[in-house]
């Protein structure tokens, strides 16, 4: 991501040259090359100066990298639509994955502003929250509260009274689903952070894996944190009955979904339906880290 700053530097140099040149009264450089306003660029300038940066592509009229297909979706930041979240105060939410797409869970971003407070999920619905910006205070009926900062998370069992409060601002990614109960098992409130979770074995693979929830039977989903260094990729080309909701937290690379190959970067969200062939390769110069919902521990019948 050095291009924008190099470009700015170039612009600054050009404008310094412009000042120097015009003060000397020499005008060897056409002003159109100096001016950043594309209206004043020479005819066909764009052909030899194409837009290469994804952040500029997002400004193209009608352009989006977002895709919605039967068995997968890519929802990029320019497509996210925020509106007030029901039951929450001073909070805007963007539902990114919802049962209308074919999923058994919802995934949304919640942007909490100053003096905001969460609402409760519907009855029998469990909730997982992960802080991507700012800080929130989680309190339960025992009056015990936790300060959750970036990279911290909490799991709230179904019908568990709790509140999230935010004094300044915070952005959360939230997963909720109707709990698939099993006789004799209950889940418990969990509060922790990614860096407290041990690295797990990934036989045949080189990426780093952490699981944010216990793998025991009471839990009907898990959240994986997967790290890839640039150039690393999944060895296995998975096809499985589980579905996924993914948020790219850092880095960039190529995600293969079915027969399509998508350049992706931090901020992108992916929905993977059961059985969609899936594969990832990390590119660029920095680590890729993504967060992944996966339904587990239940008989699919
Ligand atoms: C409230 O949170 C505290 C600290 O995490 C925990 O020990 C307690 O069991 C929770 N209360 C309930 C009712 O779960």
C-alpha cells in the first residue's frame, strides 16, 4: 500500500517544480501534467497513466467488487449499507450475511457511537462479538463487567441477559444464530482475546490457526482466526457441509470460490454456502489474518 503516498510525494514534487519554474518565468512543463484535476490532463492521458489502485477503482461509477451467487457472496466495503440496529441505541448496523442468502446465521457490523448500548438478540439466539475498533464494556446480570478492546471477543449464550456499552466509538463484528440445543449441554459466557488463544496443529498446512471458542459439544459453531504470510496458501481445496462467514482483518490475496477467483483485501466479507469449493492464497507484503465462522458439532440431518 505504498502507492498512494508515493503518488502524493510525486504530486508535491511536481507542484514544487511548478512553483520554481513559474517563478523563473520559464514554462517548459505543460501545466496539464502538473495539475491533479483530470479535466486538464492531455488528451488520452489515461491510456498511459491507468488507474491501478483498488481504492481508486471503487470511485468508478457503477463499479463494485461485490458478488452474489447461489453458493457464495463477496461483500466489499463500498457495498455495505448501514442503518439503525433494532433494540440498540446510537448504533448503526450493516447486515452482511443473513438467512435470506441461505445461511443459518447472521453476521453484521455494529458501529457504536458515544453513549450507545446494545439490545438483546431474539430468544434462543446465541451471540458472538469481536471488537475491530474502539472499546466496549460488557456487563451481565451479576453486575460484573469486562472492558473489551480491539482483538477481544465475547460469546453470550442464548437467553443470556447482558449489555454492551460504548462511551466513545467502537466497531464490532457480530455473529448470531438460533442455538441448536443438545440435551444435557449448556454453553457459558466466554470473554477473551485472540492473543490468549494457543496456536493449534494444522497437519499438512502452513497457516496459523487459533479457535476462539471451546471445541466441546455444547458449542454449535466456532470462530477460527487464520494467519498466512505472503505467498502462503491453503494446501487443501476444501468442499464440506459446513458454511462460513469470513471477515478479512488484515492483508490481501486471492480467494477461490467455486469457479471464480476473487482479489480480496482487509475489510472484505465472504459468505460460503455448504459444499462450495474454497481456497485461499495470501499475496501482497503483509500477513493475511481472517476471522471465520463455522457451524460444528451437530448432525446435519
Ligand atoms: C457474569 O460474568 C462473570 C465474569 O465473567 C461470571 O463469573 C459470571 O458467572 C457471569 N454471570 C452469569 C449469570 O453468567
